[in-house]
C-alpha cells in the first residue's frame, strides 16, 4: 500500500470514529421567515427581532427572535392587548402571554396562551394579506 493510501485510510478512520458529534442543518434551530404572515382575523409581521401582531380587536408583540426547532415548533414570550370601540387611553393594557407555534412549510399554526388559558388559535400563511375588521 502506498503512503498516500495509508494516510487517506487513517484520516477516514479518524473521522468515522471521532467522538465529535455532527449535527445536521435540520437539527439546528432557525428563525421563522421574516415578512407578513396572515390568516383569518390575524396578521403577523415577523422581523429578525420578533413580530408585531394585529387582530380584529386586539394587538400583540413578540420582542425576541422566533427560533424554530427541528420539529418546526417555537414557544416565545410576548404581550397581548385587547381593544374595544370608543375612546382609548394612553396606557399599557397589555397582558403577558406565550405565543406557541408549529410551522409546516408556509403554514403556521399559532396558539396564544395566558397562564393556562388559551386566548386564541389561528392558522397563518406566509405572504397572505389579511383584511381585519378593527373594533376601533
């Protein structure tokens, strides 16, 4: 066997039996695609740092990146504020909530939780524009 073949064999053997763990790109977390995601009664504008949400009679905010795991799930903290018709005051009426989602290609199932209560569930599609019926 030539010295070249022996060297190649040793390098390949070392790579195969190395204790270094190789993680595929699918196993690494990634962020939800930026841009508009829309569904019935909701629109979500995703940025690198979070998202702004508008509902028929509410608004929401996520102030952290929407990191999605290998299964397509995310769970982030945010705020949710109900709205009502008529005059409003300049005060923060938002409630802390969790936004939990599951993405499958360009479809997103979103659940909003306050403590153990479900505030709402929505299905959004990437790039879909939504017409909201604001109660202002």
